[in-house]
C-alpha cells in the first residue's frame, strides 16, 4: 500500500514508516479524474492518496487511512459514513475483483470527495439513476453502490481503458452557530461537587509515549516538577486497570484519536491518585502526532466528562435518495478492534437511534442460562458491570430475554429489568442477540418517561441487534481466546513461582502479589492451623501500600469468613458493611453530629475514610483446599460495586487450588524440618564443660543443606575425680544414617567411660555394640582420650586412636608432631587389641584433633593433607584454643572454592602458659 497526504500542498513525511503505508506526493488536480469534474462549486484545499495491494488486510488499512485522514481534517461528523462506503468499495476492488485499489480523499469547503479506482474496467457496474435492481441488502457482496445511493449526497462511476473509478461525495452537515450543547439552570445543591480550586493537569505525550509537556496544575496534583517527568514514559506514572488477556492498555489508549475514562497516577509520595482523563490525538504542522491529556481528580470528573447526548438530529434536510433512518449508519460503521469498544459503540448508537436516555447490552454465558452486563450508557455502569442475572422470566429475574419486549411503564412491573432498578427509567425496549438461533445476548434502550416505546421501535432495535450479533459474538470469542491464553500463561508462571519455594511466609506473599492488581484491587489470606483452630488473618495486600495497615486493622476486627470447603467463589459482605458503617460514623463525628446508624460498629475499628472506601466494594472468598482439608481462604476485593467477571473468578479459583497445595507443602516441609532439626540437636552434646587449667574449643560443620548433625561427631564430658573424657570420630557416610551411628557412639562412650573402664575397654565394647547393629552398622574411626589437669599447670592425656587421623601436638617452640599412634578402626573386626598412650601437654602446648573432612579438603587434584594441616598449625604458636580452631577452619575454607562435601569437626585443647596469661 502507498499513501500520500498533502494538506494545503505540504510535503509528506519522508521518515521510515516501519511497515506502514509508504507515502507519495501527487500535485492537486492529477488523479483518476480532473478536478473540474470532482467539484465544480468548491475549491480543493487538501488531498490524501493511498494504494492498497489485493489482500484482505488492505480493507482494514483503508478504513484506518480514511478515518485518520478525515479526523485530522476535523470532519468527524461524516467519518462513519465515509469509512462504511470506503470499506465496501475497497472490498469490491481488492477482494472481489482481485486488483489493487487506489484511494483518493479530497477536502473542500463544503465536504469530502473519496474515489476508489481499481484495474478491472470491464466489470459491469450499474450507473447512477438507472432503474437497476441491486439485490437483497442481506447478501454479502454488491452492497457498495447501494450504500453510496443511501448515504452519499453525490456518487458515480468513471471508466478509462485501464481503470474503473467509483466516487462519492459527502457534504458537511450544517452546524448551528453558537451553543453546541447546554443544560438547564440548576439549584446550587444539584451542581457537581468540586474543590474550591479546580486543577486541570495538561500533559502532552509524544509519539513514543514519553511526556513532553507538564503544566503547573500537574505539578500541584501529582507532586512532580516538569523537569522530573519530561522525557519519561507516561506508563511509569500511570496505574492502569488491567485484566489478563483482555482490555486496552494505556499505551493503546494514547494512540486512539479520542479516549475518555478513569485511571490512576502514582504521585511523588507513592500514593495512587484517581483521575478522570480526556485524551485527544493531534498532530503538529510537521505531521508529528502527539496526545494531549487533560486530567482532573476523579471526583471532579464532571469538568471533563462528555455530557449525555441529546435526541438525534432532524434528518429532514437530507437529499432525496438518502436514507433517513439513523440505523443505516449504525449497521455500516466499522467495528472497533476490541470487544469493549464494540459493545460501547453499540449501546451508544442504540440509545441515539431510539432517542433514549440510557442503553445497555448483556452477553449470555456459554450455557445460555445467565446474562452478564458488559456495556451501558446513561447508567451507573460501575455498579452493575459484570453482574449476572438468569435468563428465564420470573420474579426478580431478567424477563423476556429470548424475545423482543416493550415495557411502557416499569413501575407497573417492578423487577422486570433488574438492571434498571433505582435508575429512574420508566419505559424500556429489549431485544435478543441471536446467532444461528442461539441466544448470545440482549440489547435494551430505556427512557425516563413512560410510554416512549412501541412495537415499531422494538422492530428497529431488533434489526440493529440482528446486524450486530455476529460481530459481537465473533469479538466475544476472540476476547475469550485471548483471555484463556493469558490465563494459561498466568497460571504457568504462578505454578513456577509457587513451586520454587517451601517457605510458608514467602508462599503467602507470592499468593497475594500474583493476585493484586492482576485479579483484584486488594486481597487477604486467612490460614487455618488445624480443624479445631479458627481462621487467622495471615497476609493483606493492596495495590496502594499506604492502605494495607488500615485494611489489616479493619479485617482483624471483622469475624473471618466461614471455612466452607465448597469450591467456587462466594460473596462476603461483612467487610463492606462494616466499612460503610464505620465511614458513616467517622463522617458524622467530623461534622460534629451526634448519633449515627442504628447498627453499632465493632469498637476499636476506626478506619479512615480511605480505608473504608478501599474495601467498600464487592468482596469474594475462595477456599484453600489441600488434601481434602480447608487450610485457609483467599479473599479478593474491589473498591467499587463493579462485579468480578466470571472469567476472573474462574482464574482465581485455579490459582487458589495451586496456592493451597503450595501452602500445604510449605507447612509439611516446615513441620518435617522442625522434627529433623529437633532430632539432630538431640544428637549434639550439650554445652562444653569448663576445665580449670585447659582451654577447649570446638568447631563443627555438617555437610548438606538443613543438616545439623552428620557422620562426624565430638564430645567432652566429666568422668570423675577431675578427669574428663573427650572424643572425636567419623562414621562412614553422611546424612541421617550416619547420624544414627553418631548418636549410638556418643551416648555409649559416656556410659562406658563413667563405669570406670579404661580407654581400650571402652572402645572394645563400643565396637561390639556397632557390630550388633547388623546391616545397619557402619565402620567408625575414633580418637578417644581421658584428660587430667595437673597441679604443675600441665595436663596428662591418655589417648586411643582407632583408625582416626592422628592428633597433632604444637609445642611452644613451634614444632608440630603426632601425639598418638594409629590403631584399627571400629565396626569391622570382632576382636580388637587396643592400647592407650600417655601424652603430657606442657604450658603453652596445643593438642589439635580433626576429622578427615579437614585433611581431605580438595581443590582439583590438590589435597590439604596431614602435611598441609601441620603447616597451618605451626603458625598458631601463642594463640588461644579458640583462635587456633578458627585459623584452621579459615585455612580449610580458603583452600577450595567449592562448598565442603564432607562433615568437618575440629577439637583444640591448649594448656595456657604463664607468659600468655
């Protein structure tokens, strides 16, 4: 496709378009036909040209091109008609004729002329004015000329040897000079409420979405100076409502020609400020587009909000042959890309077509048993949006959903249309939307006066519904598919995150963070410890962090929801009721009024008005069920009365099932970890005894995450008469099995030593006990000794080294030597002949005992070994026992970069010298 836009002979934008239509310039007066034939009574002031390839997507591109061009020229009154006719004519060219199409838009002072030329001149086209039967309006093709005759003021067909050109001209409607819209003079108490100083923030956003202008009112409203925000994306500050898989994001809204609605701006203090915004897409004299955003506080939306439309204009001035039915425009309008936009335009057109005060559209669920409110105009939509009502007629139900219905006065049939209860609407006409005989929705128009509608209006509205039903159903299925894709992606990500932690508190935080703001504005998680326990409020999160404490305080005073195991979401009204009551009492106290609502609020709640507003909307509760037990509840809430969409509740239900299992797994892991740690701690010796005249220090590291005890062990305990037993050993292997033998060895040593047995006898009996374990037995290396401090300041040790790394003795002069001889290890042979050796530690001497996890520390092919340990020990002369143990451990850790793969134990004993005291 190629285009050329030359308003007032300005050159086209030469910059690359990244796949957009390429521009070309043509002088005014050259094209498919001479200017003199186009408009003899007007002057061409601007033109835009485009070429489209013979592919299906070119039709949508042509519609966008015409819409953007006419809106840029300020011809919004005739945009819809022009787009309809262009769509039909381009379709004839690129789809039916299979040729490329040349599109030319000409602007004059009286209107717009659009020409569509194709390269299929021999195709027979009926000329204007001839009595030709154009066929049924319901057939798919051949409607282009029929619509030209109905909508255009002038149209025609021109032939050349190579081209056929169909053209039409749309005249601008006469616009009354002066007031465009006005309202009645109202008493002061009925005027919209606003602050004494109304501030309108004017923010301009460039093509890339970055802020290019920021006025003083914007600085005052949001706390940022122009220098702080200029050049930054507006999305950095906007808190945009989001639904997974659907909805228009702020980046999309900034690219629309016009947009109006509510969102939030996160101020400099971090708090989200609700605003009402009006966006207008403009372009400068160089053709550079930008968006002007007018923002006011949300409660001052009346300053910017578009007033309700008045009755449809009189069509008496339309030329002969042009349809006087506004619905001709309604059925020909190109549908917006998203479902919400299509539904909103549908209700607005339906309201205008029947000169109503409000209109609404409901979509049916898959089983056609319920209708869901999806769009409305002239009604408090936030209060009713996504609400569901049954299809069948009956008291309090949506009546006559499958057939057209006219209610002349709703006061005579209260509850016939629940959506209109309390809105002041008196008369209403409703018609079904059907596709292939299946109910897909319902469209209605209402008025405040009774008796406004009859069967004639019902037939017109039904005709509109029949024409729009297929497009609505197609858009609904597309939205459903996008939502399902988004939901699957959301659930996959949620599952990965929940599976990545076994910590209970982190699981609770992940549940809340995945819920807010994707599914709800705020959430609370209740947990239940066991069947006899009451639900406990464990976690609260709101998209505005400043409100979390207030919501937590309020919910802590509200009785928790009942732990019902029934799957699915159920409405919980208690938080909203208590919030409303507390807010009313707070407001009355601030006004100095006594009294209040008859129902007393629970003492001590006292939430701020902001907190009450945050939880004042719909709240639903989903059970957290894992292993056939309710372990908690997930509570979702909104600040307004807008209902949760059923798709969102189904997504939340899927999330709650995954979260419940993750939370229960975290609970089970915590319980088992606590049991394991308790059992492991029972295998460790109690605090080391203090020995007069001897310094003792122990460092113990068990290999493996979560292990406190492994195959290495140590002990130091009193025997009798100033004697102390000490031991350091290593069971084959690591983990729980090795720890079991560790417990056996440590407790057996204490019992046997206190029976007065010598060291060799103690180890021989321990060897028998290990062998008695049978298949569960493991061999054991053990260094056991008895320590007796002497009156001369030395210490006498009797040691037995059964297959264990030899203890090393560090003398005061820095020499290091083994302090025992190796003997057979335990748990292998039944008959052992062990002997003990006597070692005397002089003042200043150190005895170092380690397990093989220290000496066998490796880095690649290198190993620390006995010699490396001895070299480190020689540097410890004059150090205390604690310093010696710490230096050894530091050297072992630095020897290799990998985490230790074996248990390690270090026992250092030192007899302090007089000079070091």
